[in-house]
C-alpha cells in the first residue's frame, strides 16, 4: 500500500487544518533546519553574559573566577534533575504500567475522544513527573493506535501526548524552579540570599496556582478534542507506516548461571525494603508536603516504585540504560547555567554593580507591582524559544527576576509560578522537548506541531490574563533569608 512521504503529509495537514497548522509547520521546518543544539544556546549565553559583565566594568579575571566557581556550583541539583528523568522513564517503562496503559486505551469510544483522553491523561501525569508524562503519553498513543476501530489521527494523538510538558508540568511537583527554591542545600548562595527559602505551599500548592492548572487542563483538553480530525480525514499510524510493536517486551530468559542475581527478585525485595524504611522515616518526621518537596525524597520514591514494578534487577537496569541518554543535556548544560548565574551575580563592575543588578533595575523601571506578572511572563516565554530548559533557564533569570520581585513587593512564590506557566508556552512549538516523544512515536516534530500551535494560540492570552488577575489576590511576604 502506498504511504505518503513526510513532506506530502505536511501538505495534507496544511490543507486540512488551515492557516494555524500552515504557519506552525512552516515554523517547525525552519526550526529543524536552522536551530542548533540547545548546548550551543547555553554556550552562547555564557559568552554574551561574560561580554555584558565586561561592558559593565567587571575585570576579566573576576569573570573567569566566577565562571569556574559557578560551573561546579550546581552539581547536586544537576544530579537530582538527572534522576528525575531516570525515575520517570523507569516507572513509565515497567510492565505493570504498560498493562495499565493497555487498559486505559480501551476507554475511548472514537478517535476524537481518544485524542482528548490522551491530552487529559498526559497533563495529569505531568503533575507528578514531566519525563514520565512524555513516556506515558507516547506509549498511550501507541496503544490507542493499535485499536483499528478508533481510526485516531496519530499526529493529533502525538500532539496531545506532548501537552503535559507543553502546558502543565512546571505547575506540578517536578517543577525545577519550585524544587530549587524549596531546597536550600541545592540553591546557589546568591539566589538564597535574594529570595530565601520558598516552600511548595507558596508556589505549586497555592490555590491560585492550582486554579490556573485546572483551567489549562480543561481548555487544552477541549482544544485537543475540537482540533482532532474526524474519522474520514484521520491519518492513522498504519497510514504513516509506523511500527506499533510492544515497547515493553518481556524480559528474555537468562542465558548463564552468573545472571542469577540479575534475574532474582531477592535483591529487589531487599533494596526496596531499605528504601521504604528510609521513606517512612522521612514522611513520619515531616509534613507530607515538606517531605515530597525534597528532591532526594521525590527521586527516591520514584526509583523505589520503579524498581519494585520492574521486579527483576535486569529489567530495572535495562530501563535505566535506556533513560540515561536523555540526561545528557542536563549533565552538560546545567553546570554552564550555574556559571552564567555566578557571572551575573558575582562579577561586579562599575559602582560595585553586577549584570544581575542592572537587569533587576531595568525590570523595576519597566514594571509595576500590577504589571510585573505580564512583563515577566512575556519575557520568560520569548526567552524560552532560545533556551529550552525549564530549570536551567530559571537559573539564568532568577537572580534579577527575584530581585525585581522583592523590590516591587510581588509575592515571591507567585513570581516563580509566573515563570513556570509562561516558560511552558514556547515548549508547545520548540522541537527540543519533543525529541523523546517523537522518538517513541516514530514521527517527526513537524508531524505534531501543527496541533500544538493551535494550543499555543489559545494558551497565550489565557495564561497571561490569569497570571495578572490571580496576582491581585496575593500579598507580598518578605523573603526568609538563609546564610546572609
């Protein structure tokens, strides 16, 4: 049977979906051709910030010192975020979760409702773990695509599976920015001295934040349903030539006696038992929200559950091996973000002022307490097109953004949530974060971005309005400074 090529499918999508998809597909084709790797962006940022510090009067030796000290300042946080990725992948790729996905795939009654179901399920999953939502969403779309009675548009399903990371993940407990500010041991000292410790109760668990998240889930699910092509126009996985064989095959039998321990659940039982003992002490000695807000506790819980669900050490290790490549960007880019933060906050120039001081002053001059959420939201969204890294980009913005929030008496927890909500907007279009998902789906970013572009058009005014309006219900609380 004839299978159209990707360019032909792009043309077909353009005809079917109208002007929004035409613009989005054109943007994505341009991005795939001209966007360099995200590492190049952060490396360029280091250079630009260094030049800005020089122009601000900072001595070259001070800049070099700040670069070296900053590079190693985030090792703890870098490893913690890498384990967020590993834990999410390990859990999503276990056999019990695969079986759960098959059961969930039996729920939708038609292709359009299947796309909306994927959107809702993926956004709900993203509130626990961003990477888990990508893997879970991709596997759910594949399971739904195996149902020939649905005739689900595979590309629309892929776009819906991306909504967790494109819309809501940063409003959940894996938010890098919220996690960073609730963990003083992981924060760079300059940030700790500006905004202090900000617990989850003042960020993701604010009622304003939860309302914003609920509105985004409802609107995104509705848009996913409305934009999904009807059965007659649906481009199915079979039509795209996608191989839909099981992504979580059963573990093959062991071949050598030396593999006995790798296949024995005894090790799993003992390690999980020790893990549960430690977790019990953590949760019994602290408030549950304080306990789960610790990245070590959060990662420990995901790894322990993932190990238990894989049951045999060899299956767990196979999943870890598949997850590790996805951490490469975090491991090399986050140290550079730490270097940028240190240069901005420590390399002082004219009058003892740093680049961070100058940017904070500019924010204060351009904003008022009332307009700060919109100004910051637009700025963070625009910067997100160039620096597609939720936690890393916050390390770049946080020094001057949080200082401006303090100066303008903006609720500091809401300043973080403004970043979280606005930073997700460019994710809907930027191919960088789509890579793990499209790899699972066997598609290209341009195959799904047309649907996400429509979401982007709807999200921008809704997010900016809610960030501004809900900020009016909050009052400024002085930061709880540590180590000053």
